[in-house]
C-alpha cells in the first residue's frame, strides 16, 4: 500500500526530449527565410518539427519524414505522407505550419542525372561521343601511391651477412 510505482507515460509528446530540442547555439528567433520560402503544390518537403514553435507542430511520428505538398495556406502547408499501417500503406494528410517544413533534397540526384542525359542527347545529335558510364568512387580513391625506389641492391647488404 505504501509503495509508489511509476507508470510509463504515453502522452502526445512523450519521448521527444531530444527530438524537439534545439541544437547547440541554434536557439532564439526563427530566421525570416523560414517564412519567405515559397512552397508549391507537388513540391517534396521534409517535415522537421521545430520545438520553439508549438503552434502547427506535427505529431512526433512525422518528424523527419518526407512528403508531397497538396495544399498551401497563408500560414502553413498540407503534406501527404505515406504511413505503413498493418499490411497496407496509408496516405496521411497533415497540416503543419511553415516553421516545421523545409524543401527536400531527396530528388536532387535524379534531377542531376536527367540534366546529364539531356546533355548526352544534345551531344549525340551533334555527333560527339560522350560516355555515360558512372566512374567508381573507389577507383578514384584507390590510386596506387607513387613509391620512391631506393638505389640499394642485394650486394649492399652482404657486408652485414659476412660477420
């Protein structure tokens, strides 16, 4: 009767001590560029909750997730995020304020490769030969080091063998 047992808490923001905390020397007022970023329907955005602004904050599940903008309002955006529920994938629509989203860099690589392919097509029409093979990163890193060979021969070491 006298012993007190602590129970596990499962609140809305439980387990977010480090998730929603600001990084070292990143406290203070939010930058103006956060509010001036332009979002359009169809843009890929990363949902990253900003702990300093509690209004319009997404649920902790969506922190760090990437989604697609489906709605733009004066103070926030609507984002579609895929969420696995059981054996199916649900398309969840969440509304978050601008402070909690940023443009995603998830498709930069594909855009870069598409631009390279367009350049290849232009060069092909011009009759130039262009290689599209991807060079291995390891091949560039594993260059054989130039080792300076010493001018000694086996005969130089025979002095030590005659003792």
